[in-house]
C-alpha cells in the first residue's frame, strides 16, 4: 500500500464537497453530457502529470456522464484542473492541513509542531509513521502560515475551491482495523498519541480554566480540555473559510465518518464548522463494519448537521473488493439517508462509473 493509500486507509485520513454543482461553461467548453441536477458525486484524485490532455478529456467526460460534479485534486496540475472544468466538473484543490511535513517548515519552525502528553514533538518524534508531522493548532503563526497556503491555492483562476484534508489532531485512537498493524491496544488514550501539550496549548487552557492539563490526574477524561481542542481545529477551519469567502470559492473538508467517531478519535467537531459541504470518509472496512453501516453513518452526520450544509458520503473503493452490487447498495443507502451524493476514493473505472450512475436513479 503506498503512502497516500495508507493515510486514507488509516483513516488517518485524508479527503471533501460542493453544492449541487452548477456547471460553468467556458466559451470553449463542450456541453456537459448530463444536466446539472444529476451531477452530484465527487472523486478524490492524485493527478498524474503523465496523463495527456486527450486522455483527460475522455476520462472527465465519462466522469461527468456518470454524474460526477466535483473533483478534489491532491496536487496542483493545471492540465487536470482545466480538463475537468471543460467537461463541466468543478476542480478543487485538496490540501493536507495540519499534517505538514514540508522540509523547509520542519527545518525553520520545529517549534510550530504539536507535542504529545509525554512532551515529544512531531518535529522529532512523528507518531505511528514518519510522515505524521502535525502542527499545533493553537499557535497564531501556524494559523497565518495555513492562511497563506490557502491564499496561494485559491488565487489561481483554475482552482474552484479549497478542500481540507488532515484537518484534525493526530489519531489519539486508530480505527480498530489498524490496531493489529501496529501491535497496540488503544482501548484507552495513550500519552504518546495524545496531542497537543505544547507550552502554548497548556498556557491558553490554563488561562481559561486555571489548571495546566499536564497537572490533571486524568487529562483524557476532562470534557473542557477536549472541548478546548475541538475548538482549536474549528478555529483553523474558520480562518481558512474566511480566505475562501474572500475569493468567493467554496471550502469543503474530508472528515472522519461520523460526528461521534470524529470527535472521539481525532477531535474533529465538524458539524460545527463553517463549510460549504463535507465529505465524511465512511470507509466501512476500517471500522470492521458492513455496507449497511454507510447508511447509518450518513444518517448520523445528516442529523448532526441540521441542514447547515450538504454531506457527501466518502466511499473507499478497495473496501468493496470489486463487488459492484455492494457498491450500488452503498450508494443507494447513502442517498436514501440524506447524502447529497458520494465521494469516491480509489480506482474509478468504467464499471464503477456505471454502478454509481445506476445507483443514482
Ligand atoms: Zn499546542
């Protein structure tokens, strides 16, 4: 499994949105193959620069025909973005938000990185895997840095929106399917995976509550210390949403599968974020659940949102093991339970496209 897949799989994950897309046709664009109202699904893609424009035109025309209205690109590729747009698909830039291992940043600002309950920094002691380099969400310098990143992405004319991935803390608990991979039992919050206990976080919490979280006997059981951390991530999202708003472009996020799981294992309080839409990664295999769980998870998310913004069910194609009847069932359950569409991660071929189209009528 490559690094990207691992992340996602680990639910460590990555991935995000949009309102039912209204295709914007540039003068040179071909008419989309589908009317706008049926374009409601999404795909996460790591663009390959080796793809030719002709290949991309053909591929994205087929996507559009299958009802895909938005693509989230994990890297900047003008060729991919423009080919998608010419086929009536919104092209969003998908970024890693809090997990940022860029060498320059590690070298210039190791003090911006989150520290666990043992005092170890992600700059020097990445948890679980070497690319886990989480920033501290409480530091104003970090917020400013992330706003600059958002600004640079959104100022490009071919970028239709900003999609946040890894917009959370390090997993204090991994999805249960992964415990055996690491040989760890996470039935309680272990200090080495519990973040952030840097000086800034501890001081800011102490200023509010009068106690340093490290002085608590059971910091993992403190509701207000949890809430403090939910709010730090929400604050990051709020700041990035302001940048998106200035550009009149949507902001979306890939989040953990249900509001409850997201708060419990990665401290994401996503039903309270100012987004345009959300893509919970409802990767049933990672939680040892069956396909029916997709509908249940969608219902939980939709209920939690109270109509604030649409939800698109993130589906992990490898979890279906090539069983298209199961995929069809998963898409139908998502839609029946209130999802505005699905967002696919994995290899999208013609069989997959035919299946989501079939499931959407
Ligand atoms: Zn911190």
